[in-house]
């Protein structure tokens, strides 16, 4: 039974990837292009998230 469930999940994931392929192809060709400061903004926001999670962990301990 466990093997059958794993096979069904693998088939479901394959079907989802097959269904999403046209959207991926479209957006990879026609999506917005990154500007010069975009990656710096992403790193800054991720740093803020890390600091916030660290603060929450310290408050719980």
C-alpha cells in the first residue's frame, strides 16, 4: 500500500508539472526583467526576515 501511494504521488506531481509547463515557458520568455538594484533589495529584505525570526527565537527562550 505504501508503494502504491508513492507511485500515485509521483504521477500526480508529473501531471502538475506537465500542466504548468506552458505557463513556465511563457513567463520565462515574457516575464519582467530585473533592474540594477533589485537583487540588493531582495537580500536586504531577506536579512530583515532573518533578524525578525532570530528576535522571535530569542524571545521564546
